C-alpha cells in the first residue's frame, strides 16, 4: 500500500521515484506514478486501522509473539514504500506527532535495553517488537496530511471491522456445531477470536462506542447510520456473552463520554432507534440460562431463540434508524447558538443527575455499593458456574494481588524496574494466592514494575498527547469525530488499567492508527520538502533494519510452535529439527533448548540434555521451568539434583510440580533420584 499525500503544493505535484530525483519521471515510471496518485486520492491508508484490527483479532488478538513481529515487519515495509516512492513522505509530520512517536520510540528502546538487567533478552525482544509495531503504525498514519472527514472515515471503518468480528464471535456461541472453536480455560465465556474473554469484552465496548458515533454523527451517510444502528444489538449481545464486568462497565463509560463530549443533534434519533432493540436482544440472551454455562452447546433450542431475537432486533434497529433519517434532516436544519447548546447540555446534566439520585434512593444503591466495596478485595468468581451471577458481583478476583506484586517490584527497582516481560517471574515468586497469570492486569502498574518510572513516563506521554490534541479540537469543525476518538480511547485506556490489553494489539492498533491522523499536521502548507535520493535510501535502509529483529522473532516463533506441537505429539525427531531452526533464527531464545533437553532425555542422552537446560538457564535465569528441567536432567545423569530443584521451587514456591520435585529428591541417592526424575511431569504439558 503506497500512498501519496495530497495537500497544497503536494496536490499539484507529481509522484517521483528515487531514480527521478534529478529530473522528470522516466516513461516506464509514469504509469506507476499515476496508479500511486489514484490510490492516494482514494485515501487508501484510512483502511489500515480497520484492516489491522480485523487481522489481529483473527490471530488471537495478536497476543502471541509472532503476530506483533509480523505487524512490525508489515509497517516497516509500508514505510519503506512511502519513503522511497512518495515525493514528500513526511508532509504530515508535526510537533505533537514527534512528541508522541518519539516517546513511544524511546519506550521501545528502553524496553530493549532492559535486557541488560533482566538477563532475558528474548523477552525484551518480544516486548520491543510490540511497541515498535505501535510506533510504526503511529508514524505511518501521521505521515499523511489529513483532510476534513478522514478521522470520521477511519473510525467508521474500524467500527465496521469490530462489528463484523463481534457478529462472527456471536455465531460461534449460538451455532457451535457449525462454527466450532477451541475450548479454553472458561468455555462459558465468549472469547473467540481474541481467545481472552475480557479482551473480547473491551473489543465489543469499543465497537459499541464507535457504532453509536456512526449512527448519530453528522458526517456519516444514510447507509452508515442504518448499518451502525443494526450492529449495536449484535455487538451488545456478544459483549454480554463475554460476561466481562469490566467490558460492560467501559461500554457504558464510552457511551456516556460520547454523549457528553459529542452531543450530536442526531443522538436522540440514534438512541431511540437502537435502545429498545439492544435491550430486547440482550434480555433474550440473559433469559437463555443454558448459554451462560460451559455446556452451552447442549442448548440448541435456546441458542436458536436468541439468534432469532438478535436478528429481529438488528433488523428493527435498522428499520427504525431508516425512518429516523427524515428526522435527521429536520434536526440538521435547526439553528442553534452556542448559548442555547450550553443551556441544553446543562439541562440534560441536571436531569441526568436528578434521575441518578432518584434511582439511587429507590434501589438503595449506596448500601449495595458499600456492601460490594467491602467484599471486593476477597471476592472470587467461579469459572464453571452460571456466569450470569458474576455480573452483579463486584469482586477483585485477584487483581489487588496482581497490582501489589507489580508495585513491590517497582519499589525494589524504581529506576529501571525488573526488565521487560519479567512480571511473570515476580508473580510466581511472590504471589500470595494460587492463581496463574503472566501479565500484571494493569498496563500502568506492570510498566512501572518492569520498566520503572521512566517507562511509565514515556508511555503516559505517548498516550496522552493524542488525547490532548483531540480535546483541543472538541471546539472545532470535526468535534464529533474527535469526541468519538476520546470516548473510545477512554474505553481502551481505562480498561487497560485493569487488564492486559497492551499485549493485545487488536485493541491498540486502531488507537495508534487514528492517533496518527489526529496528531498529523493539518495545514495545507507542505512542512517538509522532497528528500534527496540519498536521504530516501538511508531512511529506507533504516526502516528495513528495524524489521530485522521482528523478522528473526517471527521466523523463530513459527519454528518453535512447530517444535512444541511435534513434542506434544511425541515426535522428537521433528521437534528437534524445528527447535534448531528456531535457534538458527534467534539464538537468544531459551524455549528451544528446553525442548531439546527433554527430547535428549527421552533418547537417553543425558549429557546433551544437561547442556541444553544449562543453555536455557543462561538465556532466562529466573524461569523456574528451566531450573526444574535441569534438576531432572541432573538426577537422570547421576548428579545431585537437590540444589537445582530447591532453586526451581524458590522461583515458584506455590507450584505443585516444583514442590513435588523437591519432596521426591529429598531422600535417597542417585538411583532413587533417577527413578523420581523419570516420573516427573513436564511443566508445559
């Protein structure tokens, strides 16, 4: 995708390739230049946030190491194409964009440097790839000078992508035999395709906020308004089936924020068209109790009834919104002064507060809130019971303990933290409860614990600058689009404070993509001239060099996935070959050495197994699994495994496998140790 920026002089200039820097286009290049200009005129880059959102959502949200690496590679290639083929590739560059992208780039660099004190370079590289991908998305989208309406177009496409994904997710719940998905840790909760129910809840909350904007915003055409209204019952029902309390809460927050910040004239019509259909669809889903359990596939009758209600609600919302198009014209024709708008908003605010007070008194909300606050720290929610019960129960569910561990890590190392990707080690070693987690369930506290206060400061700067620019433009001609960005951004950033959304690029790709549009220079004056050929070549080489690390991670991860599958299938020949391929691509990874160690133990080559586990420990010395594997190898080779077994347990004191290994090795000699090691379980199986 190569785009030519059109603004001021740029609109009147021709695209030139690097070969034509000293003169006109060669005849063989003219056709390509015209094609590029036509593509730029179509503003094809506005598709990028939506395409990335959909593609990453379908790859488990982009969580696993290969997806962010591929995203970084794709964005680096797009930047190379833009730098080398577009006459003024940085015409959209601006001070806010420089600050936000610069802070994010420094955060990526700080992440990579943290390997020096974490002694886990592979973890730092994986975290670096994700942040680098975000930087490149922001820089690429910010390199274009936006036109009026571009932000609306981009947000509309993102809303369409999220709505389509939510509809597909809902089909897997209502027709599991036709659209089967893998059963995860909590099959009662809708997690497909992001594979994590709370992330899916936040995803749907974003879709609801943006769909409301598409239905009510003044710059959206009739088709967009009608389709957006129809998507709301579908997305709301998908959100319900995630049973994500945080997702439902931020959805309400996003809708409220949009209503306050944007207050478009068409909002009453949009709410009237979608409000009742959304209620009917979600009410029908709530009434289907069998679908709220892990055995939901055994209730096809309930599923078909809910499907009929959702389809009917979507059609009704579209029909009502189509009728409301006539009212839109009348509302658009009303002349409202700024003073009248302020008075109307004040009246709505007073009425809303009064209604809230009445409902609070009638439902005894203060007493209920006090009771829930008292229960909050210790409440736990079952993953197997009817999930409807959890919606009215506000419990920390381990969050407070997650946050305390992150804060404790920060207190020990306030300047640089424990290193990127090391929260899991802190949790395993210091967790007060038997809960297995990998991330800190708070972007801000985890960043503080892993990267210290410099990491959090850089992150805050990168996130807040686009929000600040959007706030400033709430009083401009594109007020509603910027209000929608702020409302959806609020949904994302609030939810990221209580969960691990940063590790799900499907949730953040749209944010940095549209943030680039917001931060880009809006003046028609060309800010930067056409770079010389040497400058283009050097900049393009720089982008390609940035892609080297992610390419290594992507190739290594693909081979490692194959090795893991083969090992679990009992095929150590393939597992060994794939593990060696993974190391050829990225030699600092410890996981392939672990696989090689266990395969060598199965083959009776204890000396090679010892060397493999020692190599794994050198590359990730705080991971208890590698100390555990080394202890097993020592026992089978006749060495004393007890010190290494105790070390593994010290890294993860509450793990049953680590405890069992220490107990099994406590007595006896080499023969007893070898027998116990032969019976030891493999941690990742």
